[in-house]
């Protein structure tokens, strides 16, 4: 996974209760801290940009990263075994994973 995907996945591991997509920006500081840890670059402007894009109102970057994470787990583990690790939206609109690492 790339740094943004790892950041997002670690974020959901840290929040097993789940998060609504529109509430992601409320966790900006935590996402930035996780990204700073995962990134191989020390460019603060780049890191800020990545987190701003992830938290943007359009949610395009958020949804595309969720999709890429799902594809990566599925391609390595297969659909059935990847299921607990995939970030999914529940019937109440909360995104979460059942994985506990």
C-alpha cells in the first residue's frame, strides 16, 4: 500500500467504531500524524496536501483509497479471506473494518 492507503487503514484500525465519511475532516490532526509516520518524504507541504485531499468535501480521494485498499487485500487474500480486512460502510453510514491488527 502507498502512504495514503496505509494512513487510512491505520486510522480505521484505530477507530473500530467506524467513522462517517463526512466526519473525516474532524480527525485531520490524527490523519496528518499517521501520514507523517507513513510517508517517506519530509515535505510538510506535500503531507498537508495529501491530508487536505483525503478530507476534502468531494470525498473522491477517500473513496478511491478505500477502493484501492479493497483491491489489494482481495488480490492477495482472495475475496472470502479478505472480507474482515476490507473497509466497508455499514447500514448507518459508518465506514469500518472488522480487522484488529
